[in-house]
C-alpha cells in the first residue's frame, strides 16, 4: 500500500546563544524546554513512521490506532511549533513593541498596556500556553489560551507571541510565582524578530 502522506524526518533546531543569557530566565530552564522540544521532534518522526505502516484497509482496531497516533501527532507538532516560536523571539530587550507589531497592538487592544494586561491574565489562566495571534478571517490580533501543546489553536490564525506557562517554564526560577516569570518573559522579547514575522506574513496595521 502506498503512503497517504509524504514523510521526511525533521531535526531539532539549534538554540541561539542569546537564550543562555536571558535576564531572569536561567540556562537550566532553557535546557528543560529544549529537552522537551527534542522529545517532541523525535516523537513526531516516530509517529509518522508508525502511521506509514498502519494498514488502513483493515477496520476496527486499526481505526483506533489511527486515532491515537493522529491525536498524539498534534501534541508533538504543537510542542515543536510552540517552542520554535518561543526560542526564536526571546533574547531581545523587551520593552514596548515598536513598528508594525506596536501599531497592530495599539489598534487591536487599544494600548500596549491593555495588551500586556490581557496576555498576562491569559498566561495566568492557561495550563500550557498563551498566544497573541493574528486571525486572518477577522483581520485582528487576539490573545488565545492553550491548555496543552495541541489545545486550543484555531484555523487560519498565525501566532506571533508564544508564552509558555507550563510549570517547567518557571518553576526552577520562580517556584510558584508564575506572574514574575511572565514579566521576565516580556522583558526578554525580541520585537525585531516579531516585526520581521509580521512583515514577512504581510500583516499590515
Ligand atoms: Fe516549554
């Protein structure tokens, strides 16, 4: 039986050196994220390899295998994509967003302060992630909540900020004080990177 999809193994991206010198987020914490990230990359490859071997013409048991593998695949791919955004847009000086993202935030949230307050509340509320994403159908930014790597993204929206609020993101540095970790996250954002994504996607205020 021929493959129903193209499958190529992917490899974990290397971390940029700035990630080991963040202000208020330790090297040990970044290493904890990275270990998990590598695990998701391996898992994604493994699941696709297993899916390639499932004989889809055989009913019953096979359907539940397909279901389990495909659900797990969304978790692994979510863990990859979320962490790649996270790693890529940290290592900057934080502060207020300037340029395109600054204009979009002001337009869609009313002010930078309102965006920050809502993102922090979303990050405190969620079990896994908070994202500032651009919804192409509505033509605006919104802060979405995620309880896991694969919940709750929506179709046709592009994440521009990915705030990891899983316990491994803050427990080593802040114990239970998640709010202080979120402040540290914001202080290390690289707005130049975020603006290059906004520009590259063609999102305009
Ligand atoms: Fe993480």
